[in-house]
């Protein structure tokens, strides 16, 4: 049979396992939001989250094996992966667009119904002060984007240097270390952002059940925080792969490329969240 440049993916249990686990997590979150907290609830959420993590680990391991060790990711396959990830980012754009639509519908609608003297947040609710923890979070996340860009550039230089000479080996090792350092700093900043977000939630004077303001605030910032956590895990996987020198000379680095696109997308969404929810939403 003639080679076509494409890779026929073998049967895998991971897509259905991940779909079932994500559905289980969604059911658990609905349970958490609509019922009293109990041990059985936490046990269920822990179990489905564990199975989701195991399924993701297995799927990512298979993909890394196919691309790095088996050489199945030809230029045609990588091109398809890139377009697939572009469409995934586009779907995320529309997802957050719907959340921002809900926020502005709730806020502008509240002001319109109350008429003269109306305000947002509603009377009796104290919104988050934008120039404290939210502004610090903005600085942290934007800084992480700059460190991520530096790491990306360093890895590109590292993977473009031939190892045929001693000078090439030394130069490649130098940029490899720079990439590890910058990517590690990005991960630390991502973890710090999550810590600050959790601290902000605990210090909040309102909850998700406090009307439209509480609902749209926690849903919008919560889903963004979830994306930051996912991006941090993604960065950590790329850091381990870089440590093991998977992105070496003449090896494609789509995994790192897609990670950088995702992280910059999360950065951009947070800037819009900060300006609309924290700054404009507290005028």
C-alpha cells in the first residue's frame, strides 16, 4: 500500500473514557451547586476527577508516543492538528463570548430596569475592588505570557540548531536551559494566579446565589480560572517533555506551539474580564 503522508489512528478507549468522565464531573458540579455539601458528594467528585485525570494521562501519553517515538506525525498530520486546534480556540472564543453576553445583558438590563439612579452591582452588594487582587492577577498573568513567549522562542532556537558540532551542542544546551527556566517561571505564575483567585473567592462579600451579579461573576471568572488550571497542567506537561528533550533538532513542536496559543488566549480573555467585570462593572 502506498504511503499517503497521513497516520491512521488505531482504536483507542480514551475518547469515550474522557467523555464519560467529563459528563460525570458535570453531574457532580450540578450536585454541588444544588444540594448540601456532604462526604458522598466530595467522594463522587474525587472519583470522577481521578478517572478523568487517568484518562487524560493515558491519551496524552499515546499521542506523545506517536509523535516523538513512532514518528507518525508527518507534516500532513501536524497541519491537520494545527487546524484542529485553531477550530478549538475558535470554539472557546464563542464560549466566552456567550458568558460576556450574559454579563452585559444582566448588568445593562439591571440598570435599564431601575432607571435613574440605578447602579451595578445592585444596591446592597459590594463588588470587587479592581485595583487590588484583580489588578495583581492581571500583572501576574500578563507577565506569565511574556515568560511563555520567551520560552517558546528559546525552544525554537534550541530545536533549530544542528548537533553535528561541539559548538552546536553547547549552543543548543544553552537555549534548552533558557527554555526550561522561562517555562518553569510561567508555570509558577500560573499557580500563583490560581492561588490569588481562590483567595479572592474566599474573601468575597457575596456568593453565586446572590442574584444575577453573583451568578455571572462567579461563572465567568470561575470558567476562566478553570482554563488557567488546565493551561498550567498543559505547561507542566510541556516542561517535562522539554526536560526529556522531546523538542530536539528536527522534531516538530506542535505540542508546545498549541500550549502557547492556549495560554495567550487565556491571557487575552483575562484582560477582557478585568476591564469589563472588575473595572467597568464597578463604576
